[in-house]
C-alpha cells in the first residue's frame, strides 16, 4: 500500500497552528481577600503558531499534551493575582519551545461576574 506524502510536490507548507480549547483548570487566582486560599475554575484556550514541519515524528511537533501540561503547571505553581498574569505565564511556558513563533492564550474566569463570563486574551510573539 502506497502512503500519500503529507505534502505533494506542488505545495509548500507556509504556516502551521496548534491549538487546544477548553482546558479546564483549578487555580488559586484573584486580588480579593476571599479569593486567597481557595481555587477557582478557569477555562483556557491556547493557540500556537509553530514552525511548519512536514514530519510525522512526535518529537518534531508541538504536542497537544504538552500544552495542557504547561497550562496545568502554571495553575499548580501557586496563587496568581491577575488573570492577565496567568495568561502571560501560560504563553511564556509555551514559548519556551523554540518551535513556537507566537502564543495566543485566552483565559475565562466564569465565577468572576457570573452569570456573565469574564476573561482575557494575550498574544506573545517571538522577536
């Protein structure tokens, strides 16, 4: 059985994005005294622009599981005052992988203004 090439000789991979949406995390987050010492739910979306690769080797790509792990590592690191800081820390964790060219991280804090959902989005670019 002949396997079709990932890219034909007629096309060149011009860009690539990897994303994970709706990552549920519990984080100690917030400015107010009632937010200290307890965790709150967050929902995180991460979208990464990555160096294009036609490889099918897992070691050559940014793995979805790593994105989730990096997000959970930020949540587990301790109390963070601002959702903006949380989003920036997740983006920075992703940018530690040299294949990541930019990181867009959206964090929703559903309990902040319930029933409305509040949050932030940050974009970091290598450069």
